C-alpha cells in the first residue's frame, strides 16, 4: 500500500508542484494551505508523513509541529519541514520541536522525494530481534518501542534511531558524522547538521529521565551510551 503524505503549503504553485511529483513517486497525497487545516486533516485521517511549510497563515509550521508532538496520537508522526534559505534559526527551532528533517527552498523535486523516502524508511520498524536492554532501558526493534522501567516513551522516529545506534554501539563513542550518516542519511556534516545531532540528543536525554544520564558527551568527538549502572 502506498504511503500517505500530507502537504501543508500555502503557495499554490509550490503546493501543486509537490503534489504532482509525490504522486508520480507513488505516494497518496493530500494537501492543505493552512496550519489549522493541517491539524484538522491529520486528526481526521492520519497520514504516514507530513511535509510542512514553515511560513503558514493562521498557525505557522513551528506551532503545528509543536501541537503534533504534544498529542500522543501524533507524537511519532514523521514531519519534514520546508524552510526558506535564510531561516537557519527557525530550522533549528523546528528540529528542537521534533521535526525529523528539513528541506531548504528552493528545492528540487528529486531532493524532496529522496528526503521523504529516507524519513519513511527510518520510521518503519526494522527486522525483528531480541530487545536491547541497558539498565532500566529496553529498546524493542520489533515493535519500534522504548520503555523505561515498564513505561513506554513517546519517541520520534529520529530519536528512536539515535537511541538504537547508541545502544548497539555497546559503549563505543559515535561521532556526529557517523550519527548523521546512520540516522539522518547525510554524507557530510555542516554546522546546522551537527547542531541537529546535539538537539536530538538533548531531547532524548530529557525523555529518558534518569536513564538519560547514560548518554555521555565526548568533547569534540560525539556521544556514547554508558552500558554500566
């Protein structure tokens, strides 16, 4: 069954272009021009991914992202934000609010399709296997879920993949470049991409509570997860 994508873009030409190429790429596509309509549409018929413009009437993309992440029903819904070239600060804020990726305008249709495919691929559960256990933390790759002392956490797909990479490393240090390639699919790290890793690590630590202290920063290198208590 084709994945369902909701396009949220107020500029008709851009919206039509995105819909056209996504449908050609094999996706089922709906589109709305405002943030208010986006929230209503997601609630009525949840998509598999939201392609969300930053600048929208009524509710902007940041607010839409924030509300989707606060609702348990959409907390892990993949979100790719569309941003203007000069909105670096807003892109960082969007990532902090839980966006899974961003695409800078002007963009090529091929880039959009590649990013959408990558985010959807990472959001799907991988091959089943024994749950990964570290202290009170359990990462179940079969169900794509994480629990701490039996309580299930609402992680975004990126947060899950980041935690899984750290747990599977068994205490080894993972560089930001490695994590960008493994979790985000970026071949090279730039300033904004490196900040993306740091933002997601901070969010992940907060969600893990006491277990979040296991994620250690290795200065000028990256991160490692302490497997011992």
